[in-house]
């Protein structure tokens, strides 16, 4: 079994994610590319005590292509995977202050 901190990499903190937290108790995290929905659910419930996950949605985001102004070459930012986690019980203290 994977370590929960290897599955959940970091929270995504934007204005949109804060609105989702307030409206529907939904949190967004950047996760490992190989993580499955049951692994993400188990990792969230073990990292944050007193939290019950009701739903996990995932999405893969392709990295943008960017052009270097100096050498006029095209590079690609890394691909990322996000998990949108809906909680039925509890809240995560990172997003509330």
C-alpha cells in the first residue's frame, strides 16, 4: 500500500476552490498520476482525521506549451492530475481560517 503523502501531493488553492469549499464542502488536491479513486479516498481519510469522503472525481490536465523568448524554442510544462473530493462529514483545516 502507498504512503498517503505520496498519493496526495498538495492542495490546489485558488478563488474557485475556496468557493467550492464554502458552497458544497468540496476540496481540490493535486495527486500522483498513478493514484486511483479508492487510494485517494483512503489517503484523505487517513491524513485528515475526522473526515468522511463521499465522492472523488479526478481529472488529468495536460501541461501547456510555452515558448522561450530568448531561444525561440518550445517547451512543455508537466502534466498534472487533480482530485476533486466531496466530504460528507468534517472539514479540512487548510482551507478554513
